[in-house]
């Protein structure tokens, strides 16, 4: 049986969620990024005053941007100061990850009612195995898109092909609100003309190296001899390049995968000094620990190893960990452990980033069941006295 694997990608997800909140911004360039305290001001006439990208000062990065802003060359991960000259009049909104996680749960729940075999691949994208579901692929994909829209008011793009590799590529071909269905026979006409960087797993360094070898499109990569690729890449990577250029990908849709860690971190708008900015750092530090605890509780995990991540102004990064006697999802316990980690690092220089992490995860449900069994075993036996006749 030919597999039907779908990749669903929400369209400009963070920006689209913000447009639900601020519908007056539809059709204009909007950039999401920076600190959460930069909220639009409500004016006396009931309208809102929005910050402009040209007025931004700091080292925040673009979380995402609407398609109207992307045409100016503004993309995710770009520094806001670098983006400002490209789209100075763009509206600048702070990121609201609580809202994004809410809408993420909504769309995934809606999809699960139609296609339950889901591989969660982040806050705004999932893989689906449609192979065993009845109905033609087009109708099924349209039902999924409609369910997402009815649950969230947001659009998504879907690619459906025989494997995850091709579906990931195809979900991006007709954005926004796209639907692309391809078979293996369509690879030469639809996939091969694309640049090699469209293949998930070929990063900037590999793209540059392939370009230096005269390979810029997937077609050129597919035409390269495996022996030639092995001369310039490791044996395993060369073999993978050859396979993916021909649309070969046997990876299954993994419906459940245990996370290895849960973390939160923030890059400061300006460098902060551990002593002179102690109150502000303490506030941020507490918020990070609380967010990690909230994430653990929401996902049903406990963390036994608590760690911190510091990045100094000179970009030097250090980490420290502390393993607890018992796993936890308590924010106070997490903060105490993270604070203990802080005592083991030099704090005499300015900081640009602070992060908190929980790892060595275990199921909170299993831990609760084990604790309940242990308590039951420790209860004293009650001996029933015979009743005298």
C-alpha cells in the first residue's frame, strides 16, 4: 500500500494569531518579536497606537512576520535592528507564547478528530499518517483544513505525498492556505527544479558546499554520482543526499516521543549586570523557573536535573546542572536548584542571555501511582477482632 503522509504547517502562525486579536492590521506589514511589555496603547477614541519597527532599539529578534512584511526581506531569526531599515513602517508587536500555545492545542485537537495518527513537530506543524483512513486524499485534506479553520479561525497549508521528506517540501509550495498532493512520479517536474536548501536537513553550510561543487538544484543533486558526493561529504551524509534527492524517505510517523528536556530562555534587550541589575534579573529568573514548571505540569512530566544557561556579553556560553534527590515540577524547588547552579558560575560580567532547563524527565502520572502504592504499603495492618457471641 502506498503511504499517504501529510505535513500540516500553520500559515505565519504567530502573526496570524495576533491578527485575530488586532484585525485592523490585516493586509499591512506586521513583525512579531521583542519583549512582551511593548503592548499597543489604547487611545481615547477606542483605537490603538501600535509601535513601528523603525522606533525599535535593542537586540531582540524577529519571531515571525506577516507575508506583507516578508516581501521586504524580513524573516524569522533576523535581528529587529537589522529588519528595521528593510521595513521601517511595519507594525511591531511583542510575542505572546501563551496565546500561541493555546491556538496550537486547538488546531491539533481539531485535526485529531479526523486523523489521529499525529507526530507533533512543534507549536505550528505536525505530520499525519493518512494511509489507513477511508476517502480520497483531496477530500480528506480539505476536511482537515476546514476543521483547523473552524477551531481557530486560522489557515494552514498541507502537503500530502508518500513520505515525510516530500510532504515537508510540498506544504511550503503554495502558501498561504495551500494544498499540494504529489506522487513519486511528480518528483522530476515539481521537486527537482527547487533549490537544494528546500530539503529539510540541508543547512546553509551544506548548501554553500554543494554550490561550490556546482550543485544548486535538487535535480543537479539527483544527477550527481554517489561516489562524487562521498569524495566531499561523510559516507552517511553522502548516501542520505543521494536518497533524498530521489525522494526516498522511509521514516515513520512517530505518534509519541518522550521529550529529553524542557527549557525556557530569554535574550535581554540590553546587557544586564548581575549586581547592578539584580532586581530585574531576579524577576526574569523567577519567571523562567515558573514557565518551566508550568510546561512540566501541562505536559505531565517531572524533572530531576535542573540546569541554567548563561551567555555573557562576549557571547561565551556556560551551563551548570544540579540533580535532585526526587524529580519535581514545583516552581519553588526548580528556582532553588537553579539558584544553586548560579552560585557555581562567575557573575562579574554583563549577561545577554539567561535560560533554565529541566531534564532527566519522568512521567508525573507514573510517579504519582508509585507514590500511592508506596504509601499503601506503609499503612499499618488493621486486625479485626472476633465478635463474641
